C-alpha cells in the first residue's frame, strides 16, 4: 500500500482496516453469488447496503 508522507500510526491503521473490510465484503458477496447462483439477488443486497450507507455514516458520526 502507498501511504502519504505524513501518515501516523492511526491513519495507517484506518487504511489497513478499510482494506480488510473491503476485501471481506468482496469475499462475502462472492460467496453469496456462488451459493445462490443468482446475480440479481446479490446485486439487490449490494444496492440495499449502498442505499443505507449515508445514513449509517451520519448516525456513526453525529450520534
């Protein structure tokens, strides 16, 4: 991974955590696709997750 020059330990940890969460999400959706054999259902779940992401960020940030 490429880190910017002034990255401190917390920033590096957040970048690594974000990468781990992204990879785990890709693996879970890939498993769901091979389990259900239904691309429409997997895309529907992805759409639902993306639709509620701004609300999740708002609640996590301000509450």
